[in-house]
C-alpha cells in the first residue's frame, strides 16, 4: 500500500463506467483549460483531444498519425495536473472519432489520456475509483 504524497482520485464515470483523469492544458496566449479524459492504458498516445482543443492550445505542429480511430492530427501540448505538481510538454493528437467514442460513455469526456502520459506517474484503481499520484512531487511512504 502507498500513503503520503498528492493524489487525484476519481470515481468511475459514464456508461459503461470508465477510469478518468483531469488535466489542465496550458498555452501562453490562452486561459488554462481543464478537461476530463478517459484513462486508456491501451492507447500509446499521451493525449487525444478534440481537434479544436489541439488547434487552439498546441505549441507547435506535430506529425499526423493513422490509428484504429481514424487519422489523428499531431501537435505539442503543455499539460499540467496541479494537485500532483506535474507539468509536461507532450506530443499529442486531435481526433474527432476518438472524442466521439469517449463521449459515448460520458458527454463530459474531452478525449483520451494514454499510456505515454499515465506512465509518467503511478496509477491504479479498484472497484470504485481510479487514482494517480506523482512520486516526484512528494516521496510516498510505502508500507505493508
């Protein structure tokens, strides 16, 4: 069991219920944007968001990619999870099909957070909620 440090704990949301995280997208010329994303360990992409979010918040262009969810537009986003003292500039994608798929579960989802982002922290879940912690922000105390 891990104790201490900062956590983001989110009860599963949607139908069917999905694990999710909240991230803040930052851009020097725009107000911060907090969005909820399905936590998808099967996605190799750090983030797949609404193409409008990518166009509005990207710091620079990135390569396009083909996926099982269609063509994804590439870009670089600066992402923060303030309560975890986490910030990173990440290659990201915009994809309408990915967002539509996520919103079938809950209209509150703005896309997908994939394994590239999740592996930068510790994550897990149980029958009720999904959690993230950043061991770099405060060293967790591990006990059994």
